[in-house]
C-alpha cells in the first residue's frame, strides 16, 4: 500500500499557481487534504501556502498559533513546506518560521525541506538551466522532489553515533557552554562526542569563490582558505552523525565565527551530501530573540545545507549574567529532555 501524503493548506479550493504546481507535482501519489480537527500525528505532511504580496497569510498564522499552542501535535510526523509568493519577499521568512514551529511541535524534516517560489520564479533560474526546462517546470520538479523525499525519509540511527559540537564562546563566561556541559555529561557514554572551538586563530569567512573553484577544493576535502575549517572541522563533520551548534545570541544573530563556519561549509557541501546528518542547537539569549537565532539555524543548516532536522532539536533559553543559565527554574529537566531527545533521534534502539 502506498504511503499517504497529507496536504495541509488554507481552507477552500487549491487554486492559482500553487494549485497548478501541486496538481502536477503530486500526480500519481496518494494525497489527502487535512480536515480541521483531525490529528496530525504520525503523518507524512506537505504544508503548502500561497502568500499575497504583503507576505501575510491569515491561514498560515492560524496554523503557527495552533502549532505553538499544542506541543506534540505533530509527534511522529515527517514534513515538507511549499511557499508560493506573489512578490520577491517573505517566502523564505514564512517558510523557516513554519519549519521552526513545526519542529518544536514534534515534526521531523529531511534536509532541504522548503520549496519556495518567488513572484517571478527567478529563484529557480539555476535549477531550470540545469534541468533544461522553464521556470515553472523547475518549480514543479522541486515540489515533486520534496514530496518524494518526505514520503521516503527515515531518520538514520547509529549504534554509537558521532556528535560534533561547534562553538565560539569563552568557557569562563559562556552560559551556552554551561548548558552544553550538562548535556554532554548525559550523552557522552552513548555517543562519541567531539567539541571544536572556533575562537582560536583567524576564521576566514567565505569570500564567494566561483562554483568551479569551490567544487574543486571541496572534492579534495578542503577549501581555498584552509585553516581550522579544513584541518579540523571538515574531517570531523565528514565523520559526524549529528552537529550541535552552541549559539549565544549576538545582536539577534549567530556569532561571527559560527556564521563564518556555516558559510565555509559550502565547499564541503558541493562535494558531499549532509542528508544523513542531524542538526541540533542550544541557543541562549541575554535578553530575548532566541527564536530569531533558532530560525537562522534552521534556514542555514537544514534549508540551505541539507542537514535533517529532528523534532525538538533546538533548545532556547534566556540568561544574561555568567552562570545564570544553570540557575534557571526547571533547567535541569529541560536539559535532561533535550539530551534524551538527542539520543532518541540518532541512536539505534
């Protein structure tokens, strides 16, 4: 029996470009429309919304509210997201916001889980050229490929997973490293854990080499700029089953060294898929904005670099003074659940 794909979209007929695209992309698959009030646990789900030019879709915001109000409502499900925009803006922002909320509600996402279409479809120019088709055709191919990957995705699990933790923090003052220390204590016996600090020395950011130059160095397992990324991070990442990013909130953004590290992964990504590697993150904000940094992790690592996103893989906390994170009410239980979830998602039973 074919696995069924559940389509979650706005109420009413599926019309316009999104409707035409999904009709063509999902032909031959077993698809059912989600009805209000039905459970979304243990489903294969395609979320699909068409945004007006202002980017505000009431049905999408109603869905976000439901996901945030009902933790666990997507437990056991695997999903993908299609966002069709009337203009050039807001598609990526809407997509990653939905991905983060759905992940926190229990949904698993394979790598590259977002198919977005801007108003003029110019974001499909490269894919269309590579596939030898028009922009509309590239959009349909992307939606069809996403549906196939959602239907067949099975999280890879290992007997003794390798976990790579990346940080750019000072141990003397970092709340983020304090939290990671407690998590590492809980997972260290079941996993092989390697931790790499990105503070020492100069970490060159990606300067945008040509595709052929980047591909050449990536195929050799390196990057034009060498250094810590090539000497330590690339080899560790090739072996890793999961990456944990330790992310203090710097001006509502990832720190400069973490951002540079993510950018530099492009060379390796051109030569090797990350689809069998999970991404987790610990995000600590001094004041607020943890969700902004978390959405950057989702966008950079899952949407763009193809790491798969386990449910509940990002823990967000707020703590300012050094040592304050470990004094937060209930933090011990949250760290325990985060560590247990990490092991559950990547370790073979």
